[in-house]
C-alpha cells in the first residue's frame, strides 16, 4: 500500500458518504473515519461492496471506555481489503445507554466479536442473533474492561467441599498479604535490620 492509494480512498469515501462521515484522518498509513452509530450499517455495507473499497474482511471490533466523556464508549471496527491491500478503521462514539446495530448480517464473523465487546464492556447490539457472554461465566457480575470495574472483581469462584459444587462468594481480601514490613527487596525485613544493628552495637562495645 502507499499514501496515494490511501488519499484516493479518503476522497472516494468523503465524496460518496459525505453526509455520514463526521471526520476522516490518515494516521500510520491507515485511514480512520468517524461516523454516527445510526449510519453504521449503511457505511459498512458500502465499504464491503463498493468497487473502490472492497473491504471484505472484518479483522476486529474493539471497545474503549472513557468514563469522563459524555459519549463514554468508542467502538473501533477494523477492516481489510485484500484486493486493494488497504486497511480502514471505523469509529463510533456513543453514550452508555445506547444500543449499537449488529453487523452480523453483513459480516457473520462479527457474531463472536460483538459478544466479546458485550461481555467485556456491557455494550448491547441490536438484532444480534445470540447476544450472550463469551469470555466470562453466565453468572458473572459486571464488565471487566470498564474503567469502574474493581481490580479484584465483585465475586470469587471456588469449589465447596461441603456443597460439592462450584460456588460464588463476595471477594474478601486477605489483609496479611497486603501489609509488608520492608521498603524494597534489597532493604530486607525489619528483623534483619535489627540483627545488623545489634551486630554493629556489639562491635562498638
């Protein structure tokens, strides 16, 4: 790929999708376009079928969480055109309570990708054929890649000998593993420091 091909692609997309493209940027030899979630299906269909694009492979769907923003979530769609040897990123920004149209009818491979985004971020996709968790358990609470998700999680899972099954319990932090009595691995613990101090006092006397 070269910069002229990317510039040509940017002109085609801005011309054909003038009312739908909010912003277009060329970074790291790749084109990134920002659109509204309501235009997602039309834009993806265009990118796949238009002769100047032919983006016929969906590489990934990635979520990003910006809790401080009014439009908290970003979704980034990455497409590849084998024929044109080009990549393009499609970005949509939206609020926490919005649902995003599923693109599984255009790209069947989006099925698992959208389920992963749903599982990790809690982002819902309209008209998805089977929107269930895919990486965590069905009873899992919360969405691990949200910035407000606690680092230790809400629950922990263990096997109960008493009940003879796997059970869920609220996380309990063992405080004895959180308090250390040394400043660094090279400093040594307090009792070593005390021994060294006694040895110095003995030598002085």
